[in-house]
C-alpha cells in the first residue's frame, strides 16, 4: 500500500505506476493503451457533467477523482513510452492558462474585450503557431456531433460566414425538412437528415441558445414525462406498454398538465 501520508497527487501517481509495473502490476491496467482507455475518459467526463446536473456534490467529488485518474493513466502510458509525464502535462496547461490571460499574469492591459473574444483570439494565435491553415482546424473529431456542429458554425461565424438574422436559418431548416421528405435512397436520407440536424443547430444558435444544453434539457424533460406516464398508468392498474397510442397520448397530456417538468 502507498503511504497515505504522501501528498495525494504523488500517491495517485505512485498507485498508477504500481498498477502498470511490468512485474507486479495489474494485468488489465498493463494491457491498456491510449486508444483503449479513451472511451473511459469520455465516459468519466460525462459522469462529471451528470453529477453537476444533479447538483450531487459528493458524487461530483468522486467523479472528478475518476476523471483525474484518466489523466494520470494517459500520462503514465506516455511516460513509459518516453514522450512526457504527468508533471509535463501540468506544466503545459499552466503555461497555456497564463498565456491566455496576459491581462492577469502579464503586462498586457485589459482592452475591454469580452472573455470569449479574448479567448478565441488567443486560441487562434495558438492554432496558427501550430501550423493551422483553416479556421476549421482544431475542432476535435471526437466531440459529440451536436457540440461539434455548433463549434464548426461558430468558427465560420467568426469569419463572417453566418446568417444575419433568424429568418435565414429558419428558412434553411424548412428547406432541409422538404429535402429529407423527398430523399429516395438510404444514403440520400442519411445525408439529408444530417443537413436537417445541422440546420437545426444553426437556428437554435441564432437564438443565443447552446444546442447541446437545449437537447440535454429536452432529453431530461422527455424522460421525466415518460416516467410520469408509466407511473400514472400503474396507478390506474395497467401497464403502459399495453395501451394503444391514443391511450398513451391521453396519458401524455395528463402528465403535461400536471407540469412535472422541473426537477425537484
């Protein structure tokens, strides 16, 4: 066992080193690579977001620890391969944060820009320094599709490629709905369905709403209403799945009328 008196981050690093020890480590941990643990890293990030959404602070503490473990895991694999270690990761993000806040950590005066304007300007400089040739460079492929669509659109908007008002994206959404209805083959339907969703993101963004947040809220509301229908059907002595669509719709209306749309 690693001494509990060791500083917590050093203890965690020592635990991961022990788990990855070729002679006495854990078989599962030793078998992992960047690629195999990447899905767990994404999952842990979502579990952090879920704890925040539920305002469950004990769970948030635990999930942040799980997420930190993922960072330590990746850093350990990189260290073993001679690329970098956890301390280099911490140093890199520290330097980046100081560079992105020159009005806080440097001598640059605050020119009154919004936080987003200043942040995006600095990030654009960083991308250019890394050899970026397009405004689209650096938008991670692994992002959830809805979030990535929003980021791509925002990048384009900062270059002036955006609708001047809400009517443009609203008309485009109606156009894409018609094109999906007219699509004949599966490939055409896939393409037009994607165009429709992309257009929907554009319209939502025109209202100043984050599409990912909006859809998460809608998912939560739908789930709450659906559970309400199941509970109501049970109270009336029947299984929800045994009802026909008209009866289910009637339950939906009853649940909506009871306004269970806000989490307790």
